[in-house]
C-alpha cells in the first residue's frame, strides 16, 4: 500500500525537485502538488493525503500556521531554507525537517 502525499511550496523549482524524489520512491503516491496552503486546503478532503511535504515561508498562510489550523493534520515533513522554525515545527509533532536545498 502506498502513502498518499502532497507537496506544498510556493517555489516551482522546489516543488519539481521534491516531485522528482517522490516519484523515485515506490512506497509514495503523489496525489497533489500546490503552490500555496490555500490551494491544498480546497482539495484536502478530496485528496486525503497521509503525508505533506510542506514549505514554511509562503505568502498569506505559512506552513506552520496551516498545520496548526488543522484539527487532524496528516503527517508532515517541513521543507524549508530557514532553520529558526525547527523547534516550533517539531513541537507540532512533524516527522522531519528538511533544509533546502534538498539533496
């Protein structure tokens, strides 16, 4: 059984890079890729992702705020260029905190 996942990042190149990694892993199924948390929110109930690769610094609604707003969030791996949010991220019980550029 594959893990249903979504990518949320406002940077197109970052989304493409993570998509490439996800496609190489046979246990992951990419069900959506979004440029904002608001776009994902519109499709969250329909897609039912089990895992989010979530950027933190995004316009309007950042990744931390988005995860905090969900009553029953999926598992989350933050993907960000900013290390100052790591403690707050782990306080949200995220799986991991990946620093960009991701290799």
